[in-house]
C-alpha cells in the first residue's frame, strides 16, 4: 500500500502518523519539539522508531503561514521547507498547510462523539464554518463549501488586535500594550497568554508558573487563577463571536487547540457563550450559531488525511 507521512507541527508538539486512502492515520506518535534540532531530525527519528520505509509523500500541517512552500514557525525557531523535505526523504511530493486549515478539513469527518455543543441550534448545512483554538498560540481558520467539496481558508486571525468589552479589560490591555506594543488576541488567548492574564489579575510577576498549573489552581478554586481563567473564556467568546460574524459562520464555530478539551466543564459553565452572543443588534443572529468543542484525539491528522486525498485525486 502506498505510504504517506502525515504530521501536525505545533509550537510545542509534533504528531506523526502514516495514512493513505484511509481516513485515519496509523502508527501515531507524539514528540516534544524541543528534543530535536529541526523537523527533518524528528522525522528521521519517527521512521527509525516505527520501522517504516521512506514515505512516498509528506503532508505537513504547520503552526505558521505558508509562503512558496516555506513556513517559519511563529512560536518555534524552525523553518520548514517543502522542497528540502521532498529531497531529504526522496519523496514524490511534500506539501505544507497551515495547521488550523488542516483542522478545518477534519470537521466534515467528525462524529457526534468527537464534539461537544456549547449553545446555539443546529448548524445550517453548507454554510461557512469557523475554527479557532488556543494552544502555544491561537489558531484561526475557516471552511467553505464549494463545488461539492469543503475548502479550508488559511488565516492568521490569532494576530488580530484584542478588543476590550469593559473597563477592566481595557485597563488590562492598556497595561499589556505598555509592555508589548501591539496586543493581539494570541497574546492572551494561548497557553503563555493565560499566564500573562494571571499576572495581570494579580498585578505581579510569577516567574515560571505554567498554564497547566494555573488551570489546575482554577479547577481547585484558587481565586486569582479562577478569575484569570474566567477572563480568558470571556475574551475567547468575544473573539469567537467576531469570527462568526466575519465569516457568516452559520455552519458553526469549532473550538480546537490543546487547552480547551482539558477544561471542558469550566468552559461550558463559563461566560464564554454569553460573550459570544453579546453583539448588540446581532445577538439573535449569533444565538442560533452553534459552537462545538472538538474532543477528538488527533483531529488535525484526520484533516490532513482528507486534504491528502484531495491532492491524490487531483494528480
């Protein structure tokens, strides 16, 4: 069987698998990026560990914009070149795609048990879909139906300017602006961003406190951590509502990334949905749009499999 290497390269982890015409990847492995000098070294380790032969093709999702087959990762000091990958592994093809565009490709293949609905009604069939999610950064993408196919829209929407809805948020953003200049949505709606929010609500530096530790403290009821997480969800609701309006995403908004599935209960019972709908005259419009939290284990690899099949059909 023809073998195709699929990989989802984030700012912290890389997930690898082999796929072909099947819809799910096999021989799944997850690696810490800091353990490797570059993606080529990681792939060589993966092939050695699994005993797989050289791949016929490589299809790689990257947490960065892709220009001319090259991607410079936003939150990792790696540059990934499709031509170099193809040459190194003697493959017939190497293709790079934005990681959230790959995630968007997975949405038509998700099963009911792969997602949790947070408000809204039923999605409108064939309508645009929005995807976003915090991890090492904040990924954003879209998905549109065209000529009986679903086409992803790559985006760098995580770097839009973060909006404030009330005086407290405006004060926090103003403080961060003095430190960073431009305050993007990703600046606070990401793993490092949660730590930034925690420092903002406590008004002091906490050194090496991790997002995971803050999340656990919030779950345990520590007041400042809970406040930071509540603020995180509220701001995420605002940004998600903006994306829904921008795309006319009556097909739904899907939440991915590495943070939210671990905080499902907190997200569902937070102010996220209220802030998602809080858009004045368009509150009723947004109230009908469903939001889904993606709970599937490796959805980006599912999306890459779909994307690969489209490439194979075209060639």
